[in-house]
């Protein structure tokens, strides 16, 4: 399923136009992105939780040359599925 599929499902289930459904989905995704960029946790009960996890700086290797490179510290997004989502996936 891709974003346009979700937009179509929203439009059908909420009985709104596809443009309104796309706008709604974009607002939701923008708010999630904004919250995560501020290091806030985003939780949907039963579905799961998005949070930001720091990644330490480390040394890596260039696969083409084999040279050692320094990979800087960064932040990554982690998703932890909720119980209802885990159960639904396990049942299918």
C-alpha cells in the first residue's frame, strides 16, 4: 500500500473528495514529522509508537576502496509496534 492508496481509502471511508483526503493525510504526516523533529514521542494506542533515537559516531568502511571513514553521530526514527498491530499481523 502506498500513500495514494491510503488517500483513496480515507476519501471512501470519510465520504470526502480525494483532494480533501490527501490534505488530511498530509497534515497528519506533517504533524508527526514536526513532533519527531522536536524530539517528541508520537504514540497511537494499539498501533505503535514513533520516537527519536540517537546514533553514536562510528567508523565505517568504504566498500569500493576499503578505506576507513568516519560516520558522524545522527538521530534516527524508531517505530515500536503496539500489541494490537502485532496481533493483527501475527494472525494473518
